[in-house]
C-alpha cells in the first residue's frame, strides 16, 4: 500500500531508528504481491539510512501458509 510504503520511508529517515519490524500478510484481501510492493521502499529506506551513515536492519514475519494464493515460498525468497 502507498500509505505503508510512505510511512516506511518516514521511519527510516529518523536518525535513531536502526531496526524496522513489519508483517507481510498473505491470503484473501491482501496485496497481489505483498513483498514486491514493498521492495522498492525497503531499498530506498536502506539507502537513505546509509547516506546518513547508519545501517538499517529489517525484521519481517510472513503471516500465511504455503496454501495461500500469494506463493509463500516466493514471498519468503524475495525478503
């Protein structure tokens, strides 16, 4: 979602942030490609932190199963 991605960049810009925790939700009503929709923002967030002399770590949890239509294994690999 655009709101989530914009918020991710805002949080990454905070100089006292070193870790960002987030969930990736699979299943009905979720994004068609949940990790794919986050990928650009995650890269941008990390680059922003590096420009400020910080290393930004991400910790993600995938909420779903291998039976979800969003391909759990593929989403996991992309993370």
